[in-house]
C-alpha cells in the first residue's frame, strides 16, 4: 500500500506531468462532440497547432494515440504493397516498420547507428536507389535514443533526388519542444500527439498533410475505416471528428497550448534545450552518459547510458522505490545499458536537479549493480 | 458570446453528463501507462467490467471510440473478403456496414423496419441462408431509433441454425444501462465505450471476446496494426494497452464503475428504465411519440417522432437557444421527423421533467413549425 | 444512503451554486498568505470590489462570515455602551441587534413591518429623536423577507437630520446582485460576504469604510483583537490579512468577480431582476405569494407565503425528498407561513422553472398540508 | 511575469501543500450549511478530531483562523480584567498576550528563552505565585522557534499547585503532527486550525473544551457575539456552526483527516518526526543550525539559524527566485538570524532534500551575505 506522503515525480518520456491549469481544464462540464461548442474548441486548437507547425494546412485531430496517426498516414497515402523507406535509428523507427508491414506495405529499412541522427546524405542516397518508393518515414526525435534529426536538411537532400516521394515525419515527442516548419521544410505528413511536449494528457492524435499528400490520398482506396484520412478530413472541414473523441483531452490541449503560447514558442523550446544542457552538465559527475551527443541531443528526451557495472532496471526500480521518480526503460537493443527520462512539458530545473541527486545516491550504492 | 448564467443540460445520446466524482477523478496526477500504478488501474476496471458483462473473458481496453472496437472485431476475426451479416434496424447498423465494407469485408445487410427490434426468427433465417457468413453483427441498442433488441433470444435462435458463426454485439449505448451476459448468452465479441451508460467521458473502447472468437482470430492475418486484437491481447495480459491510452479517462471510468457498483447494477438498470417510462408518460401530453415501442423501447436513448407540422431541427435549436438543452439530431432516413435524447449516465428525473416542460413550450409555439 | 442519480438544486439563500470555473479556481496549488502571490490576489479582488461598490476606499477582507464584519463595524467604530439605531424589518435586523447588544452596545430598534422596506422618513425621524446615537444599521436586502430597501433615499433623508451619525449597511445578500454606491450615497460602513450574489463559496467577509468611519475608529479602543479594523487595515495596506485567511476562497472569489465583470455588472443585476420577475409571474398559478412586493421585491432572495392550509416545512421537505431542491426555511416570526429561495449567483431560468414545476406538484398534493 | 515551468515548493509553516485528493474534495458541489448533508459532514470531522485529540468532548468548528479560537477561549472563559498567565517562549506567545490584553484581560507573561521549551517547574512556580490567575496559556508547538513543549508534564506540574486554573493549549501547528491527549492530560481548552499538520487549506478553527472550561464559561457574560462559545456550542450540538462557514474547507478537512487515519496517526507523527531528523542531519553540512534542540525539536516546523555572515531574508529571496521554494520568515526578536520551514502536511523527503540542495548552493554563494 502506498503511503500518502510520497509525491511521484513523473519523468517518463510521455505522458508528462500536467500543469495545474491543464488539470483544471478537464473538469469542465462535458459537451457533445456534435455541437458548436465543440467546433469552437476544435478551431481554437487548430489555430494554435497551425502556428506551432508553421502550416496553412488543415489539422486533423483523431481519437487515438500517435501510433494511430502513423497508421492513418500509411493507409491513407499508400496502397497495399507499395514501398515505404524508413530511416531507422531507433526503436520507434522499428515499431513503425512493423506497423507499416502489418498494414500490408513493403518496408525498406535504412539503418543508422542508434544514438546517431539520420544522415541526410545517406538517406537521400537510399531514396535515390529506391525510385519506386512512394513514401519515406523520418522521426524528428527518436524517443528511444534521445536523438533529434535535422528534418530541414534531410528534406532538402531528399528533394534533390526525388521530388515526388511523400515525406512522413513522426513528431510525436518533438512537437511543442522544438521547431517544426511543415510548409517551409516541405514535409508531407506530420504526426504528433497530445501527451508529450504539448503537455496535455494522452488521448489525442494530431496530423497535418501537404497538398501533395492529399493528392496521393485521392488515388488510394483506404482499407481502414477508422483511420481513413479522407473521411476524417470531411469532418475536420466542419471542425468535428469522424468518431467520438476524448472531449476532456480537447479541453486540456486547448489550455496547454494557451499556456505554451502565453509563454512563447521560443521560450518553451529554450526551456527544453536548457534542461537538456543541465542534464549534460549534471551527468558528468554522476557517471551516466547521454546517448545522444551534441548537437543532436534531444531537447525533450534523454537516454542515459549507465556505468558498465550497473543495471538500468535496478536503477529505475531504486529511483522509484526510494525517491518516487518515474523514468522510462531502455528500449530495443540498447535496453540493457540505458534508461530514459523525459524533460518536456511541465518539468522544471528542480525536477532535473532532484533526479540527479537521487541518481547519484543510487549509482554509488550497491543496489544499482548488475547481478553477476 | 455565451452568458455565464446559462447552465447546459446535456441530453445528447452520448457523451453524457458527468458525475462530480467522475470529474474529480480526472484531476489525479498523471501516471505513466507503463507502470504498476497503471496496471492496477486497468485491473480494477477489468474486474468491474467482467462483472457488468457477466463474463470470465479478458477485457480489452483500446484508445479509440467504440467504432474502433467494431473495426478491431472485423479486422481481427475475419479475413479480407469474408462475409458478415448485419442485422440492420437503424443508422448505426448502416454505419457498421460501411465500416465493414471499407475494411474489405463482404457485407450482407438484413433489413428490419427502423423503430423495430431485430426479429430473432428473421435474422436466424438469414443466417441459415448465408451459410458461408463468418460473422453476424447485432446492435443491442440502436442509438438512432431508441430500440433494444433481445440479444439473448436472437443468439438462441441463431445457434439453432449455425453453431459456428461469430456473433458480434455492439453494446455501445447499452452496456451499463441494461443487462448484458456475454458468456451465458453465447456472444462472441462485445464492443462498448466509456461515454454512454458507463457515464465516463469518451476516449476509451471496451471489448471482450469469447474463446471461439479468439480461435477465429488465430487463423487471421490482421492487416491493421493499431486494432490488431492479438497484439492488444498480449498487452492486456499484463494489464497494459498496445499504444498510449487516455490515462485520464481510465481514472474517470474506474470512478464511474465504482459509482455504478455502489449503487448496484440492478438499481442502475432500473433507474434508466424508470426514466424511459417517465418519457413515455410525459410524451403523451406533449405531442411527441417515442419511436421505439414497448417492450423494446430503449432504457438509455429515445428517438422522439415530432408532430407532422414540426421540424425536429427547429425544435432542437429552440431547446438549446431558449433552454440550453442539448439533444441529439435525428439520423439517417428518419432525420426529418425525429430527434433524440439520451437518458443514461448521470441524468435524473428532474432533467427529464425539465426537458418535457421546455419541449411543451416550444412545440406549442410558432418556432417549431416546419417552414412551408 | 443517497443514490447517485439525484442532482441537488441549491436554491438556498446562500451559499449559492458555484460556476464550474469558480470550482476550478479552488484547486489551484496552495500559496502562503505572506507572499507576493497572495498580495497580487488580494489586490485583484480589491480592484473588482471597489468597482462593484463604487468606492475609492480600501477593501478589508476578513477570514469570517459576514456576521464577523458586522461585529467588526460595531466594535471598531463604537465604544462599549454607545447607542446604535437599528432599522428593523426582518430576522437579520433582529440578529444584528442581538449581536450589537452582546458586544456591549446600547441598541435601539426601530421596527418596520416584515415584508416592507425601511421607510426613509420614519427612520430619519427616529434618528433625529436619538440625537446621541453614534450609528445606524440598515440592511440593504433583508434575506428573511426578500425585501430591498432604498439605501440611497434613506441615507439622503438621514443626512438631513444628522450629518455625523455613522451609517452601517449590511449588503451581505445584495452586493453583486444589485447596485451599491458607497461614496456617492454616503454610506460609512458596508459589510458583505463571498457566498451570496458574489457567487463564491462562503468563508470571506468583505468590508469597506468611509473616512468618517475611519475617523470614528481612531477614537475607539477596540476590545476585539480578531475583528480590530485598525489592525486589519494596517495589514490591508500591504494587501494582506491580519490572520490566516481561507486562501482557496480568495482564488474562488477572484474568479467569480472576473466572471461577473466579464458579463458586466448591469447584466448581472438585470439577470437577478429578471429571475425575480419570473418568480412573480410563476407564483400566480402556484398559489404562493412573494412576501416582498414591488418595487421593493428583492432581486436575489424571495420569501414565499404559502397557502393557509400548507406547512412551509412540509413543502420544503417534499421539495428536497422528491425533487432534490434545497430551499431556505422561513425565519423569525414569519417562519410558520413562509419559506425562501435564493436566486442569486449561478442560478438560471431553468432552475427557477424547475422549482415552480416541482412546487406546483407538491402544493396540489396531500403532503404539503399542515397537520391538523 | 511568472513563467509556467516553475513549480513552487511550499515549505511555509502553514498553509501547507495540499494532497491531490484534498484539492479534489473542494470541487464538490456546494451545499447549504443548514442541511442534513452539512450536519453529516460536521459529524464525520468531529469523530476524526475526537480520536485525534483523544477526547470525548464536543468539537467546535468555527469560521475563522486559529487566532479566532484563542479569542473565543479568552472571551468565553474569562471575564474582562481577569488574569491569564502566558508561558512565553516565542513570537506566537507574544501575539497571544497581545490578543488577550486587547480583549481586556490582565496578562502575566512568564518568559522562557526563545528556542527552549516551557519548563514545567518554572511555569508551575509562576502559576503558584499568581493564585488569582484564572487561566494559563501554553503553546504546544512554538511556530516561531520550532520548539515542542511537553504539555503532559507541564499540566501534571501545574495541577500539583493549582487544580482549578484553566489550561489553554494552542495546538495550531502541532495537532495532526504529534500526539495530543486532551482528556488524559487534563487540558481545558485546545485550539487548532485546518491548514497546518491537518493538511487542509486554511479557513477553519478547531476547538474543544473540558467540562471545567464549560463550567467556567457558564459564569461569564461573553462580550463577543461571533466567538461566543456558548452560542457556538448550541449550534454544534446539532452539528452546525453559529455563522456561515467555509463549507469547501469542511469538504477538504474531511478528506485530509480520512487520509491521515488511513495512514494511521502514529505513522503520520512518525513521518513528521523523520523529516525533522532528516533536517537535523542535512543541516550539519549546510552551515545552518536548527534553533530548537533535541528532544524538543518540533516535528512540524523548524527555525534555522543562519551563519553569522548571512542574511536570512536574502537567503529566502534566493530560495524563491532561483528554486521557487517558499519558506517562512524569522519572527520577532530572532527575525534577523533565523528563517523557517514547515515540514507538516503533504511534504515528503524529496521536498526536504530539494530544500537543502538549494540552500547549500545559496549559502555558499555571494547573494546570501548580509550587506555590510
């Protein structure tokens, strides 16, 4: 049984802690998703998100996790069996490949070392090679390794070799935490969700598509009713969702976006960046090493490589047991030597300081040791 | 601009008004969906739902609307092109047919008059005829017409002619508002969602499958990653979801189920039934007629047929404009002569009384008249 | 045991129902009352209240009910044994007399018929007669009878016969629901509280004093530490309270004042007035009669005289038992023939309609009858 | 303007941080304080408090701060001019003396060194000397110095020399944080409030009186209407308050008491004690010294003596500016060398660790220095 005087510090890489005002937003009286009140709510969120993504395109809000948006992109823009290239530098790229394959696509993985960003020239060369590929998937921020890829440069290089390929960007753990410019960069589909740097609870998927992506969608017979972007767009045109959404999360997201814009996008990005720098500095004396190295270290999530003798799961257990700190496990092939913390959303310098104080205590003790 | 002293009365057929304790539940500090705390939360909800559905089978909780669960049933238990029979007595049956067809299935609609329940003998005859059908879709409570079908009797008749056909039941607007016995009745897949008679906010889909359904799923290659019930089950085995769910809605649903069970299932069903009877009584003097007739009138949703001279949309507009009452539009082919109210969840006798007082005022006035 | 599907309708004459945004305000993280954050909060409330009272004087916020403010006025502006005239037209005037006497003052009651406002000429004549009286107590809105007295005219008449007498006004159930002009009218002390027409929860007393009142206070040795207005003023000068206040109620009051000013003072007053008129209209067919007659009928509280054969307490019990409506009892010498409803704060037309529908049912039934 | 990503850590010596469940309690729909629902609420709180105070006597709940209860004790049990002895070992004893004198009493201060507990033999000797004293005031936990006096032993010694003197105990910052046994120890009046170790928001004063105190009250003509304990008792007999209380704080206090009793009184006391020990340990390397020494160090509040060269106000400013930590100022004659933190209510080990990490940084830096 949990004692009441242990306050959990949520540093998982999503969901993130919620600002008191965001919590409050959720206790608004329920409204129907088929009313003007809901349409107004949708519109306000859409306006904020357009500004955040620097796009003039429509925003789709879908009752699902971010994964649902990736499926919607694949199913809506590609026909079964078409080829998609995946720039693969971490676990979430692997998950996407599985998703695309499960949905019947022909997936080509282009591997990059985990902990490294996607190399623009290498991925451009692959795209050039796979002339028949209809789409490319990039992850702006690999949540498993804490690495930010340079979407702008990558897209520039891709366009030199293929003007038509659809470029999908998974911005799930980056949107709201770092810059994203859909129109200017030339991205075709972006997918994000409510519970990461946008600091709302989970429950809402966010998408936007370029004209090129919509044109492609027109040629496709979507075999997925729930995630059929053409049906979704039709409803979005009147600021509604295709199926009943988590209205409470709409309330929350409107408030968290209001908070972000009151603060200023740049200040928010700067805050996340400052936390990343603080992590780098405090890591040095603690014996852990951020996996993502500068200048590609993620401003929102850091994967920490633990000392050889230590077991990351034992560290995580101790962090929770002794200090009530919730971190994220290492994932995929680096699971046995890393664990992760989120530093997006409503996380401040004190939280990071507290984390490192606690980590220092644990790492120097016997319980962090890997069993022999 | 809305003035502050208008309190909306939400009588839409979902989402429903929220009990103050359910609202409170949502401001619990956020937790990660990959922790023991979340697993405990899932388990508590699962136990309540098993009792409510009278099943020993596992409960799947999916981050989507109820529609997502219907897609999961179709995609998980049928292969593309397989035949599914739809007992069609309203708009939501039509929507399901569209969903199944869009997902690549061969759909056979068996039509019943709107406003009537599914006739057990007629549907059994159709099933007998379509020997090659792999599944049958029944809707326990047609939300468009306010009609409850007798699932128990229907399943009994079906089983006389086909022991193997998978019987899917859409219990979206009935679960929590009327009896449901998965195991005893012999249903194979049930789908519901959080925001109707379960009186939580929308955002969570609920499913349970029989052994027969799981066995069928084993033979299918699911071409839908997000709604792949086999993947979802694997996570549900450890009381987690496949992708990040709306954790806040889990908090809310746990609380609403706790309230329902504190009250007692039977009392809750009785309350909904009593509201239905009150509606029948009050309708008489108002000039509207419930579409669903006894004994099949829905305990949770009523479609009201308006007087010939009246326009249901004008009535709904007046209800909202003058009395801040939110109702649901008529749907499908009966849209021009009906509109609907939900009387499930946190709705009481005063709410229904207020609705009829207001309706009486409006119907007798000039603004309800159909334009000539 | 209470069943969950009974929604209480709070029509007591205070506390009043709370707007959802006011409820939300209370879950703000706690702050210390000795910080800049608290001072800012105090200042915002003070600015709103100055505007609402039309005064340039300082606002005192005291951790007590409104009664505390009346005691503070008496103890701070009068020395023990000094004479105070009370314009007495209801139960709360009686209570005040008791309060003043208990605090050691010499009280002169000037009686007016219950259900009538204070007559400006009669009270002026009494004041003239009691030349040695140091203060006069007026109640703007008698909460026991639902009668509004015309403070402006009364003060004008008083000043013709006595320029120095301190005029105290109890505006507990009127401030926020009708006009109040401290400076222009020449009132010396006004006392109100958070939970009536200001539509915040109870817990906070509001006062403001004229220069004349402050000058009087200087001559008095206050024998009441807690309600010593000179000590309280000293703290109020730096926007703090003398002792620890209910900070949560400060949060709530700031929000309710924000709502009131967003709506516009005049619109709020108009809304309350409209509810009063609605009550008069609906009373006619119900068999009850508002005690306060036009033009003095209170815009915020109505005392209803029940038919001879009926017992108001039996009516109130039935209202609660059958319809979950909370009303206020009759008070003082009219207790056996009246009961009361508040129509201030977050109360709308539907609430009043629901009240009269329910009342009509009850009054026509056997359970409202006075036992023989 | 405050940036959103600074989370305040409230370590003031009251109000204290609020548990999420206590915050939630406050958004319950408002109820009238003249209903059965309120009476039930009062009763539940009374039962908890009786158990916490180990008393069979009635609990008075008064809409005021704790100071109000002290005034009620003095005004209700003493007549004007009667003598009260004050055991004075800190600022709050001084405040009480001022309160008693302002209320017209004859106050005898018995001084003890600040930072020391009240010496049972010294105070007993003073009581013996002042045979005509009607009451004695003891403070269980001096919030200005962080010192706990041994009430049990003191009362034992007092009773050896005076069986009749009324013993008042101010338990404002101790009740809920350490043991208190009203009946067994022979205390006559205890006063506490909601916002300290009881971890509810401020707004509610708590009192209980022995039979001896009630007998004394019968002989007194109370010249204080608001704090007249005889009137208050009459209402408390039916579980109501004399004047309208902060109902929201009743909701909150019921929940916080429920949490305390779920945890177990002893565990709560132990938790506070453990925090005090943690503070002693962490102080050593930081250069600050707790003023209250063992075994009298308070389990709920610590006054820290800063190094000679440092200015406590500068330290507090830095704590807030750099780390968003809210502490309490030094008070009275030790203001220039101390500041204070509360470690009662919803405060955990991480909070204390964070405080000392931050304090260490600040004390070693230039900004903590006293200006020359």
